[in-house]
């Protein structure tokens, strides 16, 4: 996947293109280093009708809107985002992100 970082105010959004040339917009939540590898956590950008207050309600239990974790890899000298290699790697990195995200919440 090749990221296209957009220069916008507010949350950081990127557009990624998968191997089938489908484009997806993702909201970047956080980046962490784990076992010498860089991982990035995203939520899918939600499109559709907004409520009157400008806030879109999202059911985070819906798999379609779950946390997406990608890792930065170097391909021919170019940094790209890639899916994780195994369920075990995904689970370990997911737990790391949860610790970071919830520790930030507890400090506020």
C-alpha cells in the first residue's frame, strides 16, 4: 500500500491503495516502534450522512470500522505501508497500541 499524506488541519488522513487498486481513506491515530519495526494505527475515515451536530455516530464494534494496523516497510528504497505478516504479530502489536491509547486517556 502506498500512502498519500494529505496536508490538512486537524486529524491526519492518508489515502492508501491496495493491491487491487482500491483506494481507502484512513485517519492516523498513532505510531509506535515495537521490536525494531514501525507500526501505524488507523481508523477508516467514515463517509456518509452527518448528524445535525456535525458528529457522525460510529459503532466501533462493527468490524468495518475497527482499528487498522499497518507497518512501514522499505520497498526498493521507498517507504510503504504493509499488512502484518501473521495473526500473532497483529495481536501483539494491537495490545501495544491499546496500552498506549488507554494510558493517554487515563492521563487526561
